C-alpha cells in the first residue's frame, strides 16, 4: 500500500530504510524513525480503536505521551504487550500490533451499541446500573463489562524479556530535552556539575524540532543538535533518550524507565528490553514542557480531530500529513503555526479563530501566505463516523453564548488548539502545591518542597526568549550551589515571532435542538453532560466528581482533560478554577510495565537460595529438598519408589535403632564475646547463665518484652569470655538484631560483642544409640565416653586432620552429638562420617524424620513457638528463673498469662490408632455442638510415631495439664474430618529423658 | 525512598535500613518493681505523632548499628541523626 499522506521533502525519518509491519493483520510500510501512529497516518489509516465506554471509533489525538486514544497491543514471538501508545512505539521490521477494546473488529464493533444505549451509561453508571440484583454482578454484569472494556489483554505466560534496575547519583537531573532542558543542562554541565538529561522521545530538542525559531543564528533543530552533541561528549553528563522520568519520590529520589530495545526487532542476548533507573539527585530541574489543550465541541472525539501541535509535529518530524483538507480551530496563535506548515507543504487550511480581531506577527504572516481565516468562528460539531468528513461551523457572538450562520464545510481533519497546559506532574508529585495562573489559565508550580525547580513552558514560560534566559540562569545557579565553579556561559540571542493573547473561551455551546456529545476525557469517555449530571446529583469536591465520572482516571491520567474538566466545574458552580482546586497527581506519569518494576528479581533471582556445603552430596543421594526460609534442606532421601511417608519413617526408625546423620548447617549461629557475656546471656535468656562452666552447653529460651517466646536453642561456653549461641533457622536474623538492640541501646555499659557465624560452620547431627561408638571411631584421640563428654558437654576434636567442635546435644531425644567444622571442610566431614558410619548402619535423615523424632519426644519447635505462646504453654516453665530478671519477665505475671486454665502443650493420639490428625485441627469436647463450636485449642504438629507405630500429634489446649487422659475430638473442617482422640502427655517417648544421658 | 544519614557510614538509601519504632521509649530498669500499668505502657503504648518524631533505625545491611533519626512523619524531612550512644536534643 502506498503512503499517500507522506511528504517528500520534510521530516527526520530515514527514507533509505523502509520497514514493514502489520496492523490488525494487514501489512503496511513506513520508514525507520516512524512511530506506529506516523506510519499509519502516512498510509491514511486513522481508525485504530474503540472508546472505553461507548465504543465510538478512535483515531489519533496527539503525538506523544498525551495520547488518549491510540492504545494498541503489540504481539511478538507469541508474547503480548498491552497498553502500547501508538504515538510512542517506534516501528521495526515485522512488528505486529492490533487494536484493543473492540470485538469482533475495529470496523464492526458490537459494543458500539452502547453508544445508542447511552442513557444507560451516564456518570456513575457502574454504581447505578449494575447494583441490583447482587447475584447478577458476578455472573452477568462483570463478565460483560470485562469483555467489552479494557486496554488490551495481558499475557499469562512468563515474560522472557530481560529487565534491569540501575542506581545512579547526580548533582542535577533534568527531565526533558526541550529548549529549557538543553539550555540548563549545558549551563550546569559547563559549570562542572554531574548532570543527567532525560528525554522520553527518541529525538532530543522537544519543541525546537517543530518551531520556527532562531537561537544564536541557528535554527532550533540545529542548535539542539549542537548542544546535545557537546553534552554527549562530556564525561560529567549522562544523556538518555527514550527515557521517561515518571515518579518523584522522597528525598529527591526520581525513577525513570528507559526503553532500551522496545524499538528493535529482536533483542540481542543479554540486552535488556527496559531499564529502571533509581536516581538520587542533589537538585532537579523539571523541564517537562507543556501539552496543548483541546477545544470542546460536538463529536470532538471523531477520528481526524487532533491537537494542532500534533499535526505540526507529524509534518515536521515524520513528514506526514494528517489530512489534505485541514480545518484549524484555535483560540490562540499556536494554530497558525500549524496552518502555515500545511500551507508550506502545499495544503490549503482554513483557520477558525474564536477571537474577534487579534493581531500578531504570525497572524500577519498567515494572512500574507493567503491562508483563509474566519475570526469569531467556532466548530459546532464534527461530522462523519469513522473519520471526519465535514464540520458544522458557526459565527459566535461576542459574549460567546450565541451561534449564528451555521454552515457545513468539507474537511478531513480538525486541528484544535485551546492553548497550553504546563506538565506539572513531577513537581506536584514532589509535594509542590501548584497555583493557578490567570494569564495562561493553568496551574504552575509554586514553592518547592524538595530540591526542585520547574523551568520553561512547564513553568508557564511560553516564549522561547523567556525560556532560554530562565534555563541558562537556573542551570548555572543550581549547579553553582554544588560545584562553586562560578563558570558561567553566555546566553545566545533568540529570534522568534511575537504572539498575541489567547482567548479564554474553550467550550462551544450546543446549537438549539442539538445534543451532540462534547467530550472532555477522551480515554474514559467523559462528556460535558456527565460532569453536569454529577454536579446536579450533589457532588461538589473535585476529587469526588473525578471518581464519580472517572474524569482523568484513565491511563493517560487526564493529560488533555484535567483542566477542561476543572474549567467546566468552575463555570457551572460560578467559581474560579483555583476555588475548585485540582486533583492530585500521582506516579507514574505514564504507564510503566510491570516487568521493569520487577527487574531481575524474578524466579530464582527474587530471593537468594542458600545451600549448605553438603548440598551436592544430598543431591547425589536423591535428597528431595524443602524450602526452610531461604535455605534448601533435604526433606528426605528417596530410596527406590518410596513415598515421603515411607522414607521419613525409615529414616526416623533408623535413628531410634542405629544411628542417623542430619545436616544442621542452617541453624543460626552467633558468637557472643566479651567480659560481660555471661551477664548479657543471663538477661537475654529466661534461665540462669552465670554459673555455666567452660566446656558446657545449656538450652535456653528467650522472650520478647511481651512475654511471648521468641526463640530457643543451645548456647555453649567455649572459653571464659566466648559463647557460641545457636538459634532456630527461621529466627537467626531477628535474634541477631534483637541482641544488637539491647547491647547498643538498652545496656550499652555491657562489654559484649555479637557477630553472626552461621556461614562459618558446617554442622552434622549424629543421633541414635550407635552414635557414641561411631564418634569414638571418628575421634580416636578424644575421650568421648559418657564421662569424658557427658550430656550437654562440649569439646574440640581432630577429625582426620580437620579441627572440629563436638557438642553433646540432642533434638531427636536420642543419644546424639553435633559436629561442626569450618564450612569449607563440611563436605569432607560429612563423607567421612558416612564412610566410617557404614558399620553402624548410618543413614542420612531429612527434616521430615527430624520432625517425627522431635514431635514424639515432645520437643517444641516453630509450630509451637508461633508468636502466641509463653514458656508455660510450651511446657518450658521449668526454664523460667524466679530469682533473676530477664527480657520479658515482667509480662509473665500478667493475669492472662497466669490464669489457672492457661493453654498448655499436650500429646494427642487417635483412639483407632490409625487415623492421622491433620495439622491445624481444632480440639473440641462435642463434635456436634452448635456452631461456632467452642474450641479448646489446636493441633500444632503431627507425625507417625515410629516408636509406637501409630499417629501422634502435639496440641496446645486450654487447661492442658488437667486434660491428660480425656477423650476428646479433633475436628478439621478443612479436611472434613472428625477424629475421636485421647489426650496424653506431650512427652510420648522416653519421658524421663534417659536416652540422651545414656 | 528515604535517604538516611548513618553517623557511622554516611548517607544511604532506606532499603539498607530496618525501621525500629519510637526511640523515646525507655526500658524500665532490671529488677525494679513497677506496676502493671507502667509495664503495659512500656510494652504496648507508642506515640505516633504527626510531625517531628525521634525514631530508631537499624543499619541492617550496613554497619549493623542502631541509630536515632529525627524525622517529620508527614513530610519525611530528616532533621538530624544520632548514634545510639549520643544524647539527643
Ligand atoms: Zn551505618
């Protein structure tokens, strides 16, 4: 298909590189440097979508971030990318895009019936229409709304693209490379500041690329090219295009999304698609420019109605005509620049100017070029359904209330200009309360909250001379605060045409007997009548009007609609805009992909995976792993076709009968050192620590100040002033912070230091009746007899040349030891123990068997110490000292913790000795009691007792100590089970603890 | 994201720190007899002022020191930071 609307001698696209792409399955051609919008317009395509609510035809309205209509879905390599703005996405060979929000096709859209049912879709229609009956919501209303609405369809597949994050620091961040951005960057960079200049478009220069001006005897485009080339060559400057600064956060942290390869057909291996920059800037200059405001008239959403500045940019940057019979509708001089550009390219425009008799250089120039101008004229309504075919125009009275001489004239596009709205979003996000400027009928930033200044047209400076002077001054001033170099560059002279004042008129009244829809928000289909209705229904606050009508709440964040909405509300309420106030701007300024926010933190990269030094051995020996925090621990070692249940039973049995070995490297380990270490432990733990001799370990429980158990573990006195503390795997980090808190803030007088040694030691638990015999073979030179190394004893040993630490401690309830060696020797230790242990029938056991062993012994773990239990509840009250004070002690005497029927841990056995009790089951007296059935407590952990070969559980129940022997019920509504049970002691196996001392 | 000046390390991003709550709370001395109410106030009651507040932060991914930060809870302005052992004004 030929590019009928492409101009020959104008534009910045690369004519030597033709690119093909498909839109809704049809193939089109454009040039390198085209956006989807410019390439489609070059091909005469203006119908690209359907509107959100009424499904009215949608074309192109803008040329950049402000675009409310042309939201497309990009598809490549079977992946979908929804919410792509056609005005920003550059084309590449093989690009496939399609329309969204229309079904079955953009030309024939079933949802357009909404347009004829529009009495059902007024403001607040979701709230009103779809409320009753409630049962209809899920089944009928919501699916219908979902199918008919939305901006594309997200892919449910894993996104294979690569996204990155980057942190950067600079003296000065400048957001936007228009005249003010370039000038201030240049002034600051020359003054030695470290500058980042960010531009959201591919080309630098902003309005300089399209305006007819002269800076330092060069055209705007030439000057911007010169400045950007010099900035790029400077080592203290980072210049980034296709990069949108979308969020201004606390302490001058700004976030920018860089589109690195969105415009390329295929990304190279390791090349990211997008990159998120976290920029901490000492100072920020917001030079984000301004966006043209629409004029409001009947059917002003028809494809072919667009911003006049967009029409000009399509010509000057892309060499594309948006129409061949253009109508320019303006209330200021900007429309004339577009008209002149049309004329220069051989197209005759007609200008309708709402003003009566304005005079300025540019109006004179238009007249001299022979352009037809009708003053005091307006567009009443656009005509044509899928594309503008003509317009009803009229003369408007001086008071702007009455229309006369309505006539229909032919045209194929209507370029509107309702003056300019500064883009104050970033300033507003930083906390800057903006103020309304009567001169430009728009808000501009007021007083900086953070280290930020807004310059150029974003600050309401609409002449180039003002802009350039302000930018050079600010660039110098701000940079000099940081560098103090006093290096000021000279400001170039600026030549531009003088403009006349704009007309405050912006909304064309309806002619008698007509009810054209006049749209304010083009993306959310909010029309003048919707605002009027909201106000009639009593909504007053602009924040409420916004939410009720959804004005400015679409993905374009109301870039083209906010001010007109405010104007309308203030007109109806007979107020001025500042009295109405404006709604809050929130990040992101433009939609940002979820992928770039997540960055590289996907899959296994979302958190570290910690592996013990013996991990490879476990893998080779068929370990099935389980996540324990960030650690991977063997859950069981599978033999043949064993199930988890079978394997864990085998492993646990072998510990009870022979000897087992378990990787306990993951336990938290903390070195506690210093002359006051004993005193510190005495305050941290509930039991007494002052008299623990060197070479002995002790089990300890620590509480939070509220009396709840925080953690438990053994701590060993290695030497006079050196203790080795162990914590549970899960609480290791919290316990360290807890200890540091008390040492640094509460008891700084204690001379103690703590440091984590978790990663320094590899640990193996050797448990079972054969463990001592095995230990004797492992450490032939050490006395590990019951006398030489008694229960809770500690000694150092030599493991085939490797220094080892031997602790006689037990979690399994069997005779057991823990051997620690430096991490690098962990695998050596493990393999040696396995090798030597063969004759003692050693088998490795995983966390599942470990659980079984501790549950049937009644040893508590995380499932009992769950942040709700005090020592008494876990039967640890014997470890609570009555003599000394410790963290959390005072809480234990509170009435709720001392009441006689306080919860306590018990054992639970099913009466039939076969039915396993699901963890989390409730213990109740009467399974048939009226709901809610009063519960006595819950089952915290369940196992299959290998000692007695029947199910056994631990539960924490009310008045537990007096419940032993009672017949109750375990109910699991989740599993729909009710199991008759007997309450027994939690110490199910070896209640006297003979084995560990054997 | 806040930018917090650690007296030991310099200015660092918030994501290196863990929040530690009200820094004006004083733990009752060990072995001191106190009423239920006093203990309750210490364990559970915290001021949550709008405006200037002295709070604890733990430089958990840095020097592992607890520091005191004087911050405006509504604007996030940080006025001053102190070492754990420094007297606050
Ligand atoms: Zn620090």
